[in-house]
């Protein structure tokens, strides 16, 4: 339950990238040489063998997980409070159907909880790359608002007055964008699509929502914002919004869809339905992101101060809403962690098979319907048609039936 040692030079040792035969065999139960022997591969038509192997592997994996559940509950849960990153609320809790009914009646269904989610789509062609970001805020009393931003990126925006210089600048920009050794294009795209969208979701929750409880998708202090996605102006604005949301508002709940923290998910699989764990505060997790980031000295100090101030106020936990559903992580203010977990669980039991907050799903559905690929791409293609070039700049995928 401890983190692996960090490389203080922010560099990856090349030997760490080498996967040995023993590592591969331990993970997959066979040597890499055996896997690479294509004569041992099954033919595509051997469905009977496929089903038999699938049943065997899945049954064995599930049995192994179930076998460790009691040990985790007996040996690990009681010791969570003894860790250095434990919160005052760290522990395992159980709620009752009456508790959830109370949350439904007093909070969820009377509009006291609003959820926010966003979507981003990109249309990348030679003349222009267009990025659309859409954010929706919803409650069970209806749509609380939607916001959109569109970014238009062209390789050449201003003329120097010298036609040859302008032409060379255009060719240079496009050479860089097409060069796989130069990641500038990828960084700008990531900033536009993920960094700005993630910031906007939290800014709208902090400054546009009027609800008592505010629900977000993901982590309240995500990697994209703690690093600024490579943009220090975005970092500064993000720290302001996240501080406002966590320290001033406090009644927040964030639930990620597909977390990669297998430790917490393993603890979550040991939970019975209608149980949740409050595991730890976030200062160490947040500081590890900052320690491995790339900032100037001034911005490094600002990010570290933010982690020390906000990290102890945020906790991460895991809950399980039903016997059919997997566990999900949640993030909340330490002072309201138990209330946040009950809201997450009360909203999740509305979908027994998913066990995920329905209000976040609703925000996502409205956002994709309003700002999704189909409507956006159709509008862009209409614009090209209006310009007299309906197909010239569209690649093969864009015109595929």
C-alpha cells in the first residue's frame, strides 16, 4: 500500500521499459516464445476452444477474487486507520435502504444536487482544425444550462507582408505538425480537448451551479489541471477554481468512470452491497503529480502550496451500490465524506446493473446529444460544402460509409 520510489530527476530509466521473459510468463502463464509461435495459435473458426478457455479463465479469476474477500475485510479494513494518509473518517461504513430513501427525498429529487459533465470533439483537416467543447449542468428537476466553446486552429493567421516569408512559415508549421518527433501538435490538442474541458467542468460547478451539492465526473483535482496540461496560465486559473470548489463550497462529490487504481478497486470488491470505504486523504497523491511535473520555479511553488492546502481536505473512497454492480471510487471533502458517499450510492442504486450515479449519466447523455460528433461533423461538412469544397479536405475515415 506504499507508492513505488519516485525518480527525482523526472526521467524514466531505459531498463525500466524492458519486459523480461520471466515478467511476461508470470503475468500470462506462458513464455513469450510460446506466444510468438504462431503454429500454436488457434484458428479463427475454433469457437468451441475459445469458449472453453474463456469459461475456465474467468471462473478461476472470479474464484480467486472471492477467496481473498474475507481476508481483506478481516485484515486490511481495520488497519486503514493506522496509515499516515488516513483521514479522521477513514473506515468502512454501511448504509440502509431507509438512509438512501432519505437522500432521494431530501436531496436528489428536489433539485439540491446538480451534476456537470462535458464532451469534446475535434475535426482535423489541412486548412483548419476545429475543436468543440460542450458542458452541461443538470439536476432531476431539469436542464440547468449548457455552455460551448469552439477553437479554430490554423497554421497561419497573420501576414508579415512578405508573400515568400508567409509561404515558408506555412510550410514550416505544417512540417512540424506532421512530424512524429515533434509533439507540439499533440500538446496543443490535449490542452484544447482535455485541459480546457476539464477546467470548464469545474468552473461551471463552482460558479454557475446553485445547488447545495455539486457532482462532477472524474477527480476534483485531475492530472490535466495539476499540471496545467503544459500551460501555466491554465494551471493558475485551475488552482483558483479547484480551491474555490473544495475550500469554499465543500459539498462536492466526484465519481470517475474507469479508475486505474487497482488497489482501491480490490478493496471495493471486498465490500458488501450498500457499503463504502473512506480510505485516505489526497495530499500525497496530488504531490506525486506535482513532483513529476514540469514547471518553472514560481509555478512549482504555487502547485506545491495548493497540494498542502487542499490535499488534506479531500478524501478518496470506494462504494458498492448493488450485488450486480462493480465498486466505484469517489472523491469528497473530508468533512462531508460520508454524506457524499450516501449521495453517490443513492443515485447509483437507480441503476442496479451499473451501480453508477444516474445524474452523471444524464449529464453525459444531454451533453453528447447537444454537442456530439454527429451534429458537429455535419455542420463542419456543410461549411466545406458552402465553401465549394465538400470532399477535397476530408480524409478517408470522414467519408467512409
